[in-house]
C-alpha cells in the first residue's frame, strides 16, 4: 500500500514537471475606492493566470463601492449649496440664502420664508451627493406645522418625492429640531416639505 502511494506521488510529480499540472487563476485584492466620499469604483487584477487547463478567473474586475466614513457634519455640507423656495415671502427679507448661513440666532428675521400658504417647500441643493445621516432644522415662529425632511437625488415633484427621513412637529416658538436619517440616505437635495408655513 505504501509502495502504491509512493508510486502515485512520483507519477504526479513527474507529470507536474512536464507542465501537465493545472494551475487555477487567482484574483488579486481589491483596490481602494476611487473616491474619498460617496459612490465610486474599485478594481482588481489577476495575480496568477490559469495554465494547463486550470480554471479561469470568474467575476468582474471592476465593481462599485461606497465610502460612508466621510459623512459630513455641521455646516460643512452646505458650503456652496443653493436654496430654492416654492414661493418667496419677500424680495428684500427672509431670503433663501438665509436658510444655510449658519446663523443660529433666535431672531426670526434672519431666516428664509415662503409666503403664508399650504404645501410650501424649501430645497437645499448640495454641490455633490452625500450620505445624509441627520438634518438640523430651526423652526420659525409663530407657527410651522408638520415639516417633512426629505433627502435624495430625484427632482420629481421638486424633490418632495425623495425619501422622508422624518417629520418635525409644529412649534410655537423658535426652536432647534434634529431629524435623523437611519440608515443614512444618499442624496444631493434636502427638502423641507411644509404643510403650512407662516412667516418668521
């Protein structure tokens, strides 16, 4: 029995030496994602080519990747962003840009506002897409009711068809509210969809 095993091993060794042994293809590791933030691609290369009837590598050499460790916070995201209102309360006060100027003072004249009506909205267009994990909102006085915070990259219905991260209840005084998107939502537009808005 031992002699038979030794003979088989010897034959296999001789076959390999004559180039008959099959060598399967082997993929190398994936590269880093092509972007530092958001959606990108990564690639891999073959590190060992198949030979002698070995199996070829299967699967793609390129795939999409998402970097989430870059989730922006505070006001960094809104740098260079633009704001659009469904209607504008005034051409001299309550301007759209005041929605993202970083001023957290409790003076209602320092915020953006639409006309007093139902079904109004405010849309922030970021310079690029981000993973948005939360949106901070300062509600104006005297009353704002049921503010839906929507995040996404679709402009259907002016962005109001995007994912609804949550609804901010009404407030009778100027107050800071935070709405979490859990899990974080990939998008370029942040909409505040307002059931009713009275001026600041």
